[in-house]
């Protein structure tokens, strides 16, 4: 029984603290949802927080680094194809699972997960751990986020349909809450970059608090609509299984494609992680803008997928990091997810 004391430490490593904070926020919204005037105030604060998030995204983006990364356009094309083509196709294939075990809203959330751009921070961290091409990972995540501000709403409107607020008013909301703050951040970067660099930790906490506020607002609205009556244990288990299947397929396809296309070992690491991960930080604010008061259940698949990608990809990155670089298999040798990307 000597293994018992080690379990709390293992549990802390398995569950990302920020995801734990997200789940706690969902629980808070279930127990103490914002209603009446409080709901209006919280909703207004969430709108401001979304604008601030995208302003900071724009201010942090180095235009020079983004332009330099264009030299590896083939790598970015593969990552983009996985993010905005492979995932949506897999999402459409899951339509057979409605209305059971997935409800219409849960399936909408699954489709939305499939059109969200790739993540930046975790892809960089995983690529660095696995000794991949970190500069390419930075650019791949950046390009995906930039493209996602246009492609994600378009794909959501096309695949999901009337649930998405894509009228003229919806377009205006996207422009004012997402694109305009981002452009403003880029234009003011030369004046605010120093401040952002000096207060990186504080602004990082502000980022996370803003996203927690978006989650609390979305689930508070959902509580008023009785969304939790739709999430039975069976449906939740089915959703978790489906999210895991999506991740496994994305990891497998990107690994196979990167090898077949002849990328170097470092680039293949980057493609696998950037092509299989989805951004919680970008996806949650986008869902709040696109779905409004219906965003509660829609963001649940993305939250589950995010935790899975952190746990699974951290294990894979650690395994690849332990492999000697000189032990790379000959070109054309079969590579499976979980094998070293060498």
C-alpha cells in the first residue's frame, strides 16, 4: 500500500489547475447563477473581458515573428488542414450519435469544438518538451488563431446553421468584440509592448480571470434554461469518449501525414501537437459571441477536450523527450501515436 501517498501528487499533475478552476466556476454557476440585474452586470463585464482578451492577443503578437514564420508555409498548411478540415469532417461524422447519446446542443458543442483554432501556449510547451521546432509552433499557433477569427465563425455558421448568431448583427458583434480589439492591440503594440512584457504574470492572471468570467456568464444563462437536465451521466460519458476519439484520430492522422510528407523530426513534433490541439482561451470567448445565451452546453465539449489534450499530449511529449535523437527510424518506417516522433 506504499503507493497510496503518491496519489494526491499524481492527481495534481493529471488535472491542470486552470481546468480545475474552470470546473469550479461551472459548479459555482450551478449553485449561485447570476440572475436579474446581476446577470446583466455580469454579462456586460464578460463582453468587456472578451474585448480585453483579444486586445492583449493583438498587442502580444510580434508582426516580425509572424512574417518570418511564413517560410515554413508547408508546415502551417498541414496544421491548418488538420485544424479546419480534418476536425470538422470528424465532427460531421459524429452526427449519427444524435439524438442519443448526444442531445442537439451537445452535438452543436462538439461541432463548435471542431472548428476552434489551434492553441498557442500548450502547443509551444509540448513542442519544447518533446524537442520539436518551437519557433514553428509559435507561428503555427499564431496563424491558426488569426485565421480562426474569420474561419471559425464561417465554419460554425455553415455547419451548425441557425443556432449561430451570424446575421448582420452577429457580424457586427464579431467585428466589435473580436477583430476590432485585436487590430487595436496590433496598432498600439509599439507603445504597450513594454508594459505587457513587464507585467506578463499579472496580465496572464487577468486573461484567465476573464475566461472564467465568460464561463460563469455562459453557465449562469444556461442554468436559467435548465441545461443540466440534458446532461445525464450516460451523455457525459459518451461526450468524453467521443472527445477522446477525436483526439486520438487527430494525433494519428497528423503523425502519419507529417511522416509521409517527409518533414524533419522537429517539424513532425510541431505538426502533431499544433494540429491536434484546440484553444480554450480563444474558443470560449468566440462561443460567447457566436451563441450568446445558448453557449452554456456548447462550451462543455471544448472544456472536456482541453483537459484530455493536456493529459494525453503531456504523456506523449514526455515519452518523445526521453528518446535519443540518433535513434530515429529510417524514412518510411511506420510511426504510431505514442511512438517517438524521430
